[in-house]
C-alpha cells in the first residue's frame, strides 16, 4: 500500500512520512493549518508556502519546509505534490506516487470557489482518501451570492434598528470568508483578537480583506453603531460579547443547514456558509479523481462509504481523529 | 402560505420572546381570517387529519431526490425531524405558487380518499412549487406537530395584542374541542357562543416546584396544604344536564371515565371542579401503574372498571351555579367546595382531597415525609388568599415534592435525540448488574447539561460496539445516578420493574463500573416502594 493507516495517522512507508498525523512523528506533511490537522510536536513539517505563515503563528518555532502548489518533491521512494483544496487559503490535497501507483489525501476541501482560497483542482488517482464532514444528501449549500445577500440583509436590518450584528465564525478561514461576503458600506466591521491575528497574517501575505477594527479594551462600542462584530463561536455567549448591546446573534457554518443544530446554538440566525464540500460537491469531486478505491474519513463515514459502494466504488470508512467543521466542540474548526 | 411561512421563519429565527409575540401579533392583524383561525388551531395542537402516511412521504421524497430509501432513512435521525429532512433533500422547485395557508390545507384534505397515485402526484406537484422554507411548513402540515417555540400562552398574548381583547378571556375562549371546521374566527374570538361555552373548561392554574422548602413563604397560617396526588389532573364540568371531563392537556376524556356518567345527576348545574383523577381501592389511591392501564383506552372493559375504578379527588371549585369563582380567595372557594361535597351521595366518585392541618413548617415537613405511604408525591401549598390563576404563575401555588428515589446505573445503549437535540446522543438505556450481566431497566433522556450531552456524544462516537438501526450499544463504562418518582412490577420488562419519570440526576464520574447497583437492589426498592 502506498499509504497505510496507523495510530499516528496516515503513513507512507516508501517515504517514511505521515500526513496530518495526530501524534508526534519525525516528518509530517500538513494539508492546512486547522488545529485538528496541524498539530504540535512533529520534528519536521512540510506545507504549502501559503499555509506556512498561519502555521508558524499557531505552532510557534517549528521546522517548517514549504512547497508550492503543483511542485513535485521526492521523499525517499515517494514523489509528493500539493494541490489546491479550496478549503481555506493555502489548503492542499496531498498526492503521493510510489512506483506508478497514485494516492491522494484530500484533507478538508470545498469544490466551489470563494474570494480567498485557491480553487479546488481534481487530481487523478487510484485511491482517494476523502473527508466527508457533510456527506449526507441533506447538505446542499446556497450559492456564494445568496449567502452574501442573506447575511447583508440581516446586518442592514440590525444596523437600521440600532443593533449590533454578532457573528460567530472560526478565526482561520471562515471569518475571512464571511468578511469577503460583507457589504462594507453598511457599517464598520469589528473583530475579536483571535480573528484579527489571522487577518494580520493573511494581509501581510497579500490577501485583500476589508477594513476591520480590532476590539480592544478601550474601543467604545457606541462609537460604531450597527457594526458587524466577527468573533470565534466560543466568544459569542461570553463576557467579551456583552459589551455589544443590543445585538442580534448569528453563526456561519454548514451545520446551520439543520434547524435543530441552529436552535441548540441559541443564536438568532444561522447562515449556511461552509468551507467543506456539500453532498453534490463530494460526489462530483470523487468522480473527477477517477479513483476506484475510496476511503472516507471524518464525517458520516459509514453512511457515505455505503453510498459510494452502491455507486460502484470500493469504499470503506476510516476511523480518524479529524473533526472537520466540528458540530459541538466549541473551539474546533 | 408565504405569509405563514414568513411568520414561521420569524419565530424560528429569534430566541427573544418579545420578538416572537410581535411577529405573531402582526400576523394576526394582517392575515385573512381563515388563515388566522388555522394558525390558532395549529399553534394550539389542532392539526388537520393526516392525509398521507409518513412511510409514503419518505418513499416519494427519496425518489424525487434521486437517493436510495436507506440513505434517506439514515439521514432522518441525524436531522431529527421528518418534515425538515424531506425539505432538505428535495431538488430546487421548478415554479412558484400563490396559494394561501387555508388553500393548501384544503388541497391536502381533498386528497383524503383519493387513489395513491393521485395523492403522490399531488404531493410531488406541491413540493415542486415551494422553496425549502415553504416545504418545511407544508411537510409539517402533512406530518402534524407544529412545535415552534410558541407556547399557547404566547399565542394568546399575541392574539390579545392584535385584537385588543383581555388575555385571560381569550385563553378561556380557546379552550375546548373546537376545530377550524366547527367554528369561524369571528365565532371563536369575537362572538358570544353559548353552545361552545357549555363544555368549555377553564385554563388550569399551575404550580411551580419549591426546591428549598417553604421557609421563605412566610406565616404558615396564610397557607393551605394538600397531598400532591400522582394521577391525572382534570376538570369535571356539569352544565345544562350534561357532563364533561377534561385533562390538563385539554383532551376531552368524558368517555374514558364512565364513572362520572352520573355526575350531572348529583352535581348542581353550572359546577366546575378541579382535582386529580386517581384509581381508587375504596380507601386510598392505587399506584399510578393501575391508572396507567386506563389511560389511552377510548373504551374501558368491565374487568378494568372493577379492578381499577377511578374517582376525582377534588381540590378546587371554579364555578358554582354558573358563576365563575376564580377571582375569590382559595380559602373561600375551598369552603364552598366542601359544602358542595357534603351534599354528595356517599357512593359518588368524587371526594374532597383532604386539607392537611399544620401549625409550623417543620410539622408539615414531617407529614410530607410520609407522602409515599399515602401514595402521594409530596404536598401542595396554596396561598389562602390566592385567586385561581390562568396558567403558571409564580408565588401563590407551590408543589413540594418528595425527593425522588435514586439508583446508580450503567449506560449501555445510546440514541440520538430529535429537534434541538438532533445529532446529539441524548436518549440512553441504563442497566444494573445481575451477576456478571447488565440487565436494562430504564430509559432516560433528561437531566444533563448541554455541555455534558456534548461530552457524552463525543464519547459515544468513539465507544460504539454495535449498531442496531439508530441505537448504539456502547462500552459499559459510565455510571449515572438515575432519579425516579415510583417503581412498579412489570412483566413486560426484562428487569421485572417499570420506573416512573426516570431521568439522569448526576453523572457519577467518581463511581467505578462495578459499584453500580444490582438487580437485587432494584427489587428491594420495588418491595419497599412499589
């Protein structure tokens, strides 16, 4: 097997490296900077040049080598390359070729383009290890335009009524994606420190983000009436959020497609905006790889694998410690 | 329908009560009267007859979505709501429509008795005209159940705002067994209507629990105490030569309890009693288990009438000689009720629930501790000066229940919840030891915090040993303290017992698996409290 499934994570014996490992290893290839994929403690890291700065920020002093999309690199007996996954800026699928046999690890991916991340590219392979966070037919995403219209309508109505709009979005990826959808003419955009740190890094890399104001202790909310406040979901019910009153609360996630989850979150509005592929996206992406063997990781893996088998693939579900766009873990991405 | 869907969305999209009431009031002002009537009906649990089985709906939805039925069935428990699952899997609509809520309800009713192929075509055609939000509402009409975080109380408040009518009077008007077919908006809300008024119960006065005991309630002489019976709360009405028995859930139960058939003979016309229906052994209530056999039966076999006859333990008089007494102080209503009870024949199936005499709160605490011997759940405390409130109001009526029975048990199966708890493991089966085996004895799904449910959900996902449909067998590892109100023998259960109101009181992180209770412990509880 080109890749094997070990307690540490996905392992390539020919190149003696792991991909997004969960426990400390010697050499780790990292698909993107989210905490369940880029963990601390590995001796050497390899990631795309675009993903690098955020990983350095999050993981501190690490031995990080970078690679461009499409660039081939020889590691032991394996040839590896990274290809755009469309999930967040710098996110990649990892292609591994050993003796003519090709495997691709999808990492997290999204097939529909957005304003910031390099658009997803299908990669031909024999075996495809795919995430399936939203691998059920109930998950269908609205278009980018519709999502933007809905969020801006909510924001404008709140601003007109003298309310703040408090929007929960993960600090890396989702927050910036949401910002790219906003109509900055409505009112100022304020950000939580965790979001603004990531903004700074991405701006320094040349990403074009709208103007934001970092919420510091001396910022007076009443100087920014009707503002959109973007914060990690965990901050929404916290002391920190209480300075913005009155406010309507919202949460941006693929999970908001389900009413039950939205109600459990106790937010006023749920916006269906995901950095993952929806049902159709997953199916199209898998077909485009031309792979015969599919391994489903994080998500509704059993159900999704059964579906793929009924569609004629060799498919099986893998046990992983990836969480994807976690449904209930407060801090996760 | 668009207006109703917008209302549904507005209610669904806010967690603020004031915003919900405002949205509903605005709707009641603007919507056509027929739609208003249906909205009142739907939000008070009166749904149109189900025209199509949910099995058919699933099959048609899966076909239309181009997915196998098993995949639909797997998705349903994850979404936690059938109407919503269907709305989510269907492809985008091909066109739109202008039909009203009442129009769509009529459309569905016209399918009653139609051939299956015609019904299928009609439903698919309807789906094809609606966006996802409308489909959800439409599917809710098809499947029944309109729980949207609007309590009856809030609906009544909104209706009061929209019509300028008194809320309590409106609450009274909305009681009873009317349907949108039997009345009109004007009749229900505005016009005087003697016939409907004859059977109509009063909104029940409800009590809050008093966890800390009554010490803070002030002087004991201002309070009256009664046993808190474990039966069915009911109003028995005698008016105009007829009688009616209503449950608290506003279900007309007259036929279910033929014992009251002669109520109109011995109760003076224009009498409404509030009390508890209990199964009665001639001197004391029988365990709830016996009453349970009577619940849910539309007609009662003779043997059951003999083995579990019911009576009403009356504790309040709401109407006397046609006069509404609810504004009078409790002590006076009670005195009038006692006078009325004194005049009843000895074999009448109605008796006064006795008042418990006490001078000091300590003395009452002592009496309360004997509640189980009385087959009671605790005591009720009512302010002597209290009017009969409509609904739940803090301050005048309190229930002071006994501490529940508890047992430490092992979680062995888990299932996902529905609605707001969809996708979260919240429904658990618990077991006790029988030698080296774990015997299931209770299911519970409440008592943990959201954070604990999230924690256990993550654990269940990692520790599933086997799946049986939606049920997962998990590794026996976690011990929970299960609280319950009563225990009864049950040949239908493996453990031989059935519990009343089991729930999780505490997650016993401190308790090793082996120290959970045994089947013997459970049977000892049955012997002592059953």
